[in-house]
C-alpha cells in the first residue's frame, strides 16, 4: 500500500506555534502546537518544535511521505528564506530555511504569516476562484497578504503588504516597531484592549470590562460584553471598525481588489465588527469603487488547523511550481 504524500505546515505565532501534516487536498492528519518562546534563541525554539513534531510523526510515518515544509512567520522574507528582525520577537536576522534544511533534506519555504493565510484562503477557503484580493489577519497584530492575478505579491524584496504598520495617527500609540500611530496599535487583539482602557478612562458609564486588568482582558471578553450591549465594548468595536474601514478604503485605491478577506481572532467577532466595518469602509471609499469590493469572513476560521493549512498551501504551491518548471524544460 502506497504512503500518502504530505507536507508539514508550521505557523509561528506570537503566542503559539501550530504545526501539522497536510495532503494536497487540504486534509490535515496531525494537528498540534507548542508555546512560542519569543525571547529564547531561534535554535532552541526549533529544537523544541521538531521534538514535538517528531514524537508524533514517528508513530505514523509508515503511512506518510513527507515531501516539504512550509512556514508562515512574522517578518519572513520569501526570496531569501529568512526571518528579518520580527517586531515582537528577540530573534534578529534568522536564516530559517537553512537552519531547517540542516535537519530535513526537503524543500522548505517561508513567507509572511499573512501571505500564508492568503494562499490558504485561495487554495482552500473563501477566496477560491478569486484572482485579486487582500487577506487581513487580525491577531496579536495586524498583517495582510496580497494576491494579484492569482499569485502572491511579494514586492521588491519580499515585504509587500505590511498594512499593520501603515501610520494612521500622527503622534499616535507607540508600536513595537518603534514608530507611533501604526494601524495595528488600534486594530488587533492588543489594539482593541488599548481602546477599551482609553474609553474606560474617559467615560464613567457602567461596564463589566472595569472588572478586568489589562493583562487579563481579551478580545473574546470584549466581544462577549458587546453581545450583552455593554456600552464600552460596543464603542470599542465601533472605533476599531472605523480605523480599519478607512485603512482598507485606502488600500483599495492602490490595488483595486475583488474582495477583502478577514481572518483571525478579532474577525471571530462577526457582526460586532463586520457591521460597523462595512459602514465605515463604504463611506470612505472613492466613488469609483463603491459597491464593488466585498468584505468576507474567512471560511477557514471554523477549522482548528486554519493557520496550518495556510502554511502548508505555500509549500504545495512551490512544489507545483517546480513541477511545472521541469515540464517546461522538458518541452523546450
């Protein structure tokens, strides 16, 4: 009986790193995660990661053929195979592909975590059939992946799409990147927490959110409070949606996408953010684009392994690309 070809998808997040085995059709056979230690060395992190993976893979390896590894990571450079001074990590410049290939003699590809989400959406999710769209990842920070004519847009040296670091407020909130007023300081899980505490300091209205410290408050708790019509929570979502709506309207002017897909924890708030977001987005759009650009929720968010699917989709795309290139060489 032949073994099933699979790739290892790895999503390096600010809190957790998820990994899993995925076949070409998107079926996930292994799904787990470890805590991301952002302050340890990348070498010790990789040892911990692959120890966790190998412990499980040893039990099932006779049934599978591992043919590649795909990574989604912050500040990743697809062209160089590196992670370049990630904002929320202490890793500095890391040749991540080279480090992994010292342990696995396989094709390895790394790209920005938002790019990974975009390819996952294109291959398996809400963007199937779309050629031009933007993927917005709303997690600890804010990332974006751009697909143009059916392919990821990387830019000149691999860093296109850093929408989270678009400055939207002059002398605004301090960002981990060292600048002030970046979009992700307002629109992200951390951003909405900061908004809540600003609102609590300004308004004297009753709110269940006053019972939480900054470190204990989560975007999920804010969402649950909004469902109960907590005034501070609803105001926080309204302000978050306004900032994001205006930023996305500016992005549309540059890229003219068919759709914008929202992915990540904050997007799970559904109508609490989608309702006001659609309002502010349409109001901010140039007339030329009004009514033409859909805002969609990712169809992958219901899957526990959504981030893994995105990372796996990258390496499947690379494997297919190399196969096509070889076929063209044979033909010519």
